[in-house]
């Protein structure tokens, strides 16, 4: 196993009809499914992540008295107030029905602590707690990660930047991602920032 495909948060609430729907989310499913098959065929690791919030999560506007889409503060950190989304064991937190689930080797959960948001699949936003992702990759000797999923300007971006900080070679597959775009340029800026910090931005056809 030389590399891992990281399939970020392709869950119903982030897709069309969901509570925090990302425009064009379902368009990435065929791209992601073919990469899952490719990684499986080459004996590489397929990791999928789930945003996995308790219903009391304080990033939800409903629990914090904020307005959806506006910026506030949570435990000293800037926090966008979100609609309720990806609540544990609800259909909104299930993977999209068309996602190829049979070849997912491991699912990493994040966002379980109600007091802090967690965009990166490596750490919570306060960097207090780690998920098991780094240990899983290190245990298998994997040094390169290829990221696809939702959303370009949040979980994809912060996972990619943390991956670089920890020392991985990080590739973001642009046609396998879509962004929230609270501001229309958010995804474009996220791509620029990732590039500047050493993330390689590629297209799915570039992957062997
Ligand atoms: C995400 C906003 C809130 C994401 C998760 O997966 O990008 N965005 N929670
Ligand atoms: Zn969330």
C-alpha cells in the first residue's frame, strides 16, 4: 500500500436535498467511484470520513442562537453557524446512496465533540484532539494521500493543510470536490491557499 484515497464527507446532508447542500455535490460521485475502484485495483487504501455530530453540536445555529451562514465565535475560535447537519445515526449522515461503499476499507468519524467544530479529518479545529486517521496511515506506511469529497472550502481544505503539516504528500483532485461557497470565491481561494502551502492540485485523469 503506497497511497490512500481520502473520501471526505460524501453524506446526504451535504448533497442535493440535504440540510447543508453543496451545489453540484452529486456530480462528483462518478469521479469518486472510479477512483475508489482504481485504488482498490492497485491494492491501495480507501478511507472515507463522516461528519458525525451529536444533535447538541454547538456549530449548529439552532444550539448557539446564531444565524445560519454568519460568523460567530465558539470557545474562542471563529465559527460559522451551520444548519443542523450530519447528526449521528440519521439519514442525513448516511453516505450518498450512489457512493461505492463496498470498497471502503475504513471510516473515520469527526465532529463528535459538541463543543468544537472539526473540519479537518486529522484534528478538531482547536487542535486539541486527533482522529485515528494519522495512526491508520502511519501503521500502513502510507505517505501520499489523494483527497476527494465535500467541501472544497472546509473539510477538504483543512484536511489537506493538516496533511501537509504532518508531512504527507497531499493531492487534491479538483474535479472530485465541490465547495459550500458562502462567498462565491471561497473554493477558488481555498484551491489557491492549498497550492501555496504545497498541496498538489490535480484532475482525476492525472491519476494512474
Ligand atoms: C463541513 C461545514 C460543516 C464539511 C462540515 O464537511 O466541509 N462543512 N461541517
Ligand atoms: Zn459539520
